[in-house]
C-alpha cells in the first residue's frame, strides 16, 4: 500500500472535516427539535387585546404551555393593519420562539392594500398551520335609526359619503368594501389600529357602523350597546339565531369570512417547525380553543406547512381580486 503523499494528507483532512460538519448540520435540527421548547414562546398578535386573534392566541397558548412545559407569552403589537407585528416576527431569530398568530390581513390582504410593506408575507415566513376560520357581524349602535340591512342601505344611498365605518383589520375593512360594492353605496372608511378600538368609537357615536369579528362585536350586542343587522357567513350563527345573514337580509350572495394561522421567521429549522405544528394542532382541540370556536361561531382549521402555503397563495389572489373590484387604491 502506497503511503500518502504530502499532497494527499491535507485533502484527506479536508474531506474528514467536511464529513464531520455535514453530520453536525444534519443533527442540529434534530437536537433543536428534541430540546424545543426550552424557554418561553412568544405569540405575537397583530391586533389589540380583546380582538378575536388575541382571544384565540391566549386560548391556544394555555394548551401549548401545558404540553410544551414552557410559558407562552402573548405579545399584542397592534397598528399599521398588522404590519408592525408581522415585521417584528420577520426580523426575529429563526428558532421557533417567536410565532406570528396571523390572519388573512397580514398574509393575503396587505400586499394589495399598501404600496410598500416592511415585510414579505411569503419570503419572510415559514407557514406552520392553520388555526381557525370564522365569520363577522354587521353592527350599528343600539339606538341607530336603522333596524335592518335594507334600512341601512337606504340611509347610505340617501346621503352618499356621509355614513362612516370603522376598519381595524383587512377583514373588517374589506367586508364593508364588498358590502358597498354589492349595494352601490358610498360609506366612508375610518382606519383603526384594531377592531376593539373601532367598536369603542362605534358605541360612542364617532362612527356609524362596522362589520367586525364576532368575538369583538357579539358581546356588545348581547350587552345591549350594539344592534346586529346581519352576519357575514352563508348560514346563520347559533349564537345569534335571530339575526339573518346579510345575504338573507337583501344583499344576495354576500359572504365574507376570515382565517387565522401560525407563521415563524424564514429559515426556522424544519424539525422545530414540525414540533411547533404538532403542539398547535393539539392545542386547537383543547378546551380553551374549543370554547373560543363555540363562543365566536368559528371552526377549528389545521393544515400541514405545505397546505397552508398553497392556501395562502390562493387567498392572496382572491383578496387581490376583491380589493381591485372594490376600487380600493393601495395606500
């Protein structure tokens, strides 16, 4: 056997080093996944406390904390139509400890509502799983002069541009934009950081109407401060059995829903994503989440990473079409 030459030895050392490095890289994700979670997990919510997204995040957090044996901290970063929160998560370490509890607003609508965004809804994130879907409710003040959708439409047509609506999310805003498009009305949009803020002003008389998530609106309906004129879903909600769908109330074919999903920063190791996905899917079946879905008339909805990516792509196209048809110009 020929002894290695002085030229072979460095080459062999290099190959050995590369082999060891390769094994280390292959095992790093597995080690991370086995250790995950090893510290508190941060659920970043794009809207204020009391919003539907916030309520779901807290319900899921309880279960994830119990299963993962680590605290879950809910971090509300409302503002800029959810872009503040999305940007924060996009720039966070890709280790699975900063999770965006997103909606169609941050991941599908904003790219069509704004000319410039501080994050890319696709390139900056790894989809983890869907979390739920839900409907909204058209509400006015309890003492408003209109008691039906037809009366509201008549009032809006009588005074174009005089009535105002609050929008604290892409879903809330576009639900009314679609309503305007289908009824031929002109209602002025007033932007808010989050739907709870807009509801406060609606009750106070600063705006005239909203289409908001049921988690935010229904408690005030049942408390006597707001009047529900219709729900945005294709069927009536069990929590509001006497309230017709907006379609039933005269806007034929109207339907508008929203969704929640979890995302982590791009380049988060796949084994960590898989473990987090497992924790979140299990959490959607826990008592806290089930209570949320039941109390808001929503449904649990979970996906694989690939399924969520494909769903998001289709939703981006859909939202683009709705926004364009509504004549909304990017800001």
